[in-house]
C-alpha cells in the first residue's frame, strides 16, 4: 500500500484524531454486536501504547430528526469500548464547541476520548454526509494528525473522512490509514489487481442491477465468475429458460445476454435449483433441473450446482465471495450458501475473502466466518472496490 499508515507516525504526545466505524446495532442502550469495535482495537491500542491521545469519532445510523438523537447516541458504544480496552473512555456528548475542546485539552498521553455521533451534524443541512468544508476544517483543528480506520465509509466523501484528510494535508499534517483500512485495501487490492491464479469470484445476491459493475470488472480480472442467488434468474430468462415466479429484472435481460456473450465459459451458472411454491420457510419445496415450473420460485441452488461450483473452486488460489447463493435466512434454503462457504473456507492454499453485507452476515450467521483469510468490514466499500472504483476516503489519505 503506497499510502501513509499509522505505523509510519510518531504519535508520542500527539492528539491523534481517529475516524472509526462504530456503526453498530444498539438496543435499549446496549451494543448488540461489537465486531466493528473489536476490529478498530489494534489501531486504538497502537496510538495509546505509543503515548498518543486517541480522539475517536464515528457515525451511528441515520439521523434525520431530533428524536433520532436519543436512540443514536455513541454513549453506549463508549461504555462497550471501555470494557474491551479495560480502561476508561471519556465520552463527550457533543460534536463541536467548548465542551469538546476542553475535554481534549485535558487529555493525558494514553487517554481515549469518544465524541458524539458525527451525523448529529446532518440535522443542520447534512454537514457531515455532505462533506461540509468548514466542519472538516474544524474537526481537523482538534488534532495534530488524522488516522482513518473506517473502511465501511471509505466509499463516501464525508466531512469526517475526506474533509478532515484534506484539511490536515492543507496544513502540512499527516492523514494516515489505520491498520484495518490498510488490511482491507491490501486483501481486496491484491485479490483483484494482482491475484495468485486461478482467481475465482463468487457473486450472489438478489439483483443483477446491484452487481453489474462488479460482474463487468471481475470478468476482465477473474478466471471464473460463479453466479448464484436471485440474480441467476435474469440470466436464465436471457437464455430462454423458464423461471416460474422467480425474481427477474425484465429490464436487465438484454444486459445479461451481453454479459454472457462477453464472458464465454468464464461465467458459471447454477444447473439445478431448490424451488418453492411461496416465499416462506414452510413452503412446499423441491429440486429441479432446467425450467422452473409455473407457480414456483427458486430460493436456493441445488446439489448439482453446489458440486459444479466446487469443481470450479477446487484449484483456486484466490477467491472473492460477495453475496449469498439463496435465501440463507430461511433454514430450508440456506444449504447452497452454507456448503459453498464451508468449501471456500476449506481451501488451505488459497487467499479467501468474503465481502458485502449479506455474504458477511451469512458467513457469521452460519458460523463459518473464521474459515476465511479475510472478512471485509465494509459492505458498500468492498462492493465498489470490486467494481474497480476509487474510494474517496482512501484516495484522501496521504501518500507515503
């Protein structure tokens, strides 16, 4: 990675602004899933263990009304972070002003401070998510250096990532990547741009429209692109296969034809499907090859498809998986996702990466997340990276 990283910085006695991704589920004042907090700990600990003052900030949910503020405060997150660090975390319930400035001025080396949800600023004209220049400059003025460790928002230009980076660099101060951001770009970047071959991409999810860019980009990079999930049936329709009541994007059928022509034998589609008479776990279901009967919809790939996919993955050295193979939330239609995930995770000599919100959720729900080389923390960011897009927040980090 040709970007400045936190390990390149001398943080001793410095006020280090750290943009983290603490956008975690909170219910009744309790954090439900602390994975994103845990993922940020290496960067936070590096700063405080090396004598820096860690000033943390993150968004949480979408703040549209004053009522949202009560449910979306970072206070419970500060409490969870203190538990994980085993030391106090000062929580400041504002995003700017004298209270925040005084709290930062009173910090000692090794202290940790978390200030309020950056999106509280969006109640006054989307200043955070609109990358308001004045807000970015204000936040930058609170520290000596900036570390961005929030890959989950790297595909968005906000005041708390791009705004601060640009303001810091304008003042000759460093804007660096944290360990998590560095790791994400290393794994995804090497997988897509310099993969060890064979490189196989596994793409699932419901709609072709959400994956057009990814499919297009990866067809030029990968040796095989395996297609599963709901978007399969738009390709089926393009091939003239009957799809019953399965999900089809009529306006994308011609595009699916073009993609198949471009791909040749690179594109691998399911050859059998688990179909049901309604969208429910208690539906009557069966496995069919070829045409999907009228009155039925495909909700998972079948056994023969799983075996076909395994054959195409068996000798892979790099695998990127984005999107489930079926409706994994329903136990009767989770087998394709589970079996494929298990198999990818069993490839001992391969770099295996799972990215995208649904596939990461599936990997975690099905208990196979620890089998992969890397589980991406950024759904939208990983998807845009796989499309070959430049992520604004990564571009804004200082070059080495």
